[in-house]
């Protein structure tokens, strides 16, 4: 009997099918996921500012009288003690005016004594005596004014100061009130910190945990600041307010007004603010029962499992979690819609810590 021509082909197909049944399917490749590590709220917020060093007081010294500048002995950058001569006008004209006033007062006193004698004898009238008394009083005032102007022709330091700048050259003619020298009181250096109106509106001094300054030329060192005042008038250009804090006096450097400092402020969270742990909004999905959940990664098995969470509101792109997670848990933050319980996954990269913004 002749075998059908198609029988060999059928046999080959059946043989391959039996081999295919014996070969196991290739294992499913683990899904790549992005992870983030959960950190707990520490109850504090940290802010960083760029501050500028200022003197406790800055004064432009000026004469109350005009004249020619005769002495300007101080150089810029030197430190002087209270009472040190700062500048002096040519005193010749003021001394002459004082001598003239003194002579006129002596003459007025002689006239007054003569009128008193004549009035006592009944020779001079009361009006003449009163006129002599008035002239004497005016001459006395003139002498006091001349002496005062002579004193005004000399400027002395009102406090221990740093000579910041000479504002005029020696021997120049100055007018009353024209600045001559700028002095700074550096007995306490301060840092001016620009802050926004939002921070001013919500600021509470009791919430300030720490306030520190750092300088680029002193790497690795920070210095505690002491709050002094809050300037209540905003800057015309930036519309920011200024907080003033005092630097300590033991900084191992020659700190001068105008230098830049980096200021770190640590505030305790407002009691009414949201608390708990913060996670990315993208990590949260809805469970079949309508609750909220996240997918937690188990590093030992390389799998993920769902975890129900309780939340207490949102802040920007973050969710505040009050229950269901612990600090250190690693959760999936991308591709959560394709996950199922026990699914093997592979971290896309080392997870980034996710917590309170610094």
C-alpha cells in the first residue's frame, strides 16, 4: 500500500509540537520603576538668605557752621576712640568774633553800671536803665553764640568708630551741614536680611529655632546671630522687608560693613500646619474600595505590594501622609497603574530621599 505524501510532513509537525510542550516559557522581565524613600516630617523648616553686613550706626559728620577746612587728620579705614578729633575749621574768624563779643559785653557792663549809679542818684531815668540792661543782655547772648560757633568749628568722634570715608578734601570751603567724614559704629556688627512680605505676615518670633550666618572665606564655619529688629518699611525697588540680626564679636576674621553673608534660619512649623510624612502626589492611586494607596517596594524579594494610607491634605506636588507608611519605606513614584501585588520590579535608579524641602 502506498503511503500518502503528506504523512511525513504531519509527523514532523507533531514532533515539534511535543517538543514545544516540554520547553518552559521564558521568564517575564522585571518591570523598571522609579522609587523614592519616605522621610518623616521633622517639624522644622529651613530657609536660606543672602544678607549684608552693616554697622550698628553710620553717621555723616558735618559742621554746624561754615568755613575753610583746616584739619582733616584721619585716614579711611582706621578705628578711633570716642572724643578723637575728626576735623576742624580755620578758627581765626571764630576766635576774632568771640573776642569782639567779649569786648562788647565788657562795654555794655560798664554802661549798665553807670546807668545804675545815675538812676540811684535820680539823674538817669528808668527807661535809660532798662535800655542799658537790654543792651547788656544782648551782648551776653552774642558772646555765648560766638563761643558756641568756635566750639562748632571742631568735630570729634561721638563714639568709638571706624572711619568709613572722607567725603571732602582738606582745605576746602564747607557749608553748614555739608558732610565731611562718615563714621561707623562697629562695636556691634549686624546682618541685614531681606525677607518677603509673606514671611513678615506669618512670622512669629517664638517659632525661630536658630539663626546662623556663614561667610564664603570661612568655609565650614557658622556663627549664631541674635535678632535685633524688623524694619517695617519695605524697600522701594524689591518690595522686601529687612530683618536685622547681630553678629558675635568672636569671628576670626576682619568683618567689615558691606560684606556678604549667607544666613540660615530654622523655624518650627506652625501648630496649625499639616504634619506627618510627605510623599510625591504621583505615588498615590485609588484602591478598588476607593481608599488611597501606594506601592511599597520590598528589596529582599524585589516585589511590590499595595499599602493603604491616610492623608491630611496636599502641599503643592506633595501629599501629607499620617498613617500607613513608615520612615524608610521605599515607594513607587512612576508607572503605578501597571503594578499588581507581588509583581517583580527593578529600581530604575538609586532612590532619592524625599521629605521636607530644605
